[in-house]
C-alpha cells in the first residue's frame, strides 16, 4: 500500500550544501528533507536537545521508500535576508550580513510513502489531519500545509518505455526521452544521512522544465505538464498508484 499526501507553502528553501553567503535552493524537497517531514508528522524526536547535529529519526525510517511529484509549476523569488551575529543573549545589529536567498514561490509537492515501521504512524496522523512537530519546507519560516490524499494499492509497470509523474532518480539504464519531455533538469541531491547529519549517499535525479512559456507570460498554469517520458526505465521501479505513475527512490 502507498500513502499519498500533498504539502504546500507560500515559500520553500531547500539549501544546496555547497552554497554559503548566497543560499541557493533545490526546486523540490530532496529525500533527506522528506525524511525529516515524515519524522515531524510521526513525532519522532531528532534528539537535537542533546546535540545540534543529532538526527536520531533515521533509524525509524529503515525500510521506508518515498517518491516526490511536482504539483505546481516552479517559480523562483530572490530576496536578501539580514543575518545577525549573536554575541550576547539579546543580539545586536552591530554585526550582521545581508545574505541573498533563492526561494521557491507557492510550491506544492505530492509525497508518496511505502513500507517501513514508520508507515503505520504516518498513516494514523494523516488520517486524523494532525502532526506532532511543525512541518516546514526546508527552513523554519516556510511553514507547510499538509493535505491527505489517500491510501492506494500499487501495481508494477513492466513496460520498458513509459512515463512517470514524479521526480526520476537516474538509476542504471534509465534513458529519458528529451524530445517528448520538452525540457528537463538534472541535479545531484542528498539521499541519506547518518544520525549526526553526516552525508552518506547522494543520487542524481531529473525533473521537468521549471515553467512553461504560458506560465511565465500570464502567471497561469496552462500547458503545465509534470510528466517525464522515458525511452528505457532501466533498473528504475515504476508503479501505477491510482491514476499516476510513480518511480521510487530506493529504500532507506
């Protein structure tokens, strides 16, 4: 069975780790961000009270797999944020820097969850329309709204050539059909960390063109198509979930 829910906010910011004073965002929540979101819904304490680098929820995610879909055309906004250097408990504007931030505007993502011990707890919370810790999209000021879509059965897609409605991890043998996709983007994203937030594994993914010409010109979503077409799905696992085709990241 597969849990499906949407998460949306006014803004999102999933900072790329190699950026410093100018903070650049991924266009979508990488698997590590989805892991934190699931832990927040289920109420798994990350242990940061005992150390700021703790991420104790990873053990609870063993055996869980996720997929991420884009439900709104992606739009960007750039702004400058004042960062204050705290030397005293009350803070001071005497020393501060202005840091450029790249943010995703009005994002909406569809999250798919399957397997693992955390599944039952996440399902219970979603059905009750509740969460334990406040969910957000990348940064604490990007508070998120969660909408439960439902629980569905999945059926495997055996066709070599197929289309998908989610972000595609580029596992061995995956060949996108660039002409049919009209445009795709490629990113290297974090996949898993350890309990001290040390990066253990990354994965290369592709996702659709950020916005269509009509969306850029009119502000409307006409013509938006989030599907990706694959000439060969290779070792990618693709499943039909309700009316959508989902490709999974590997299990944590």
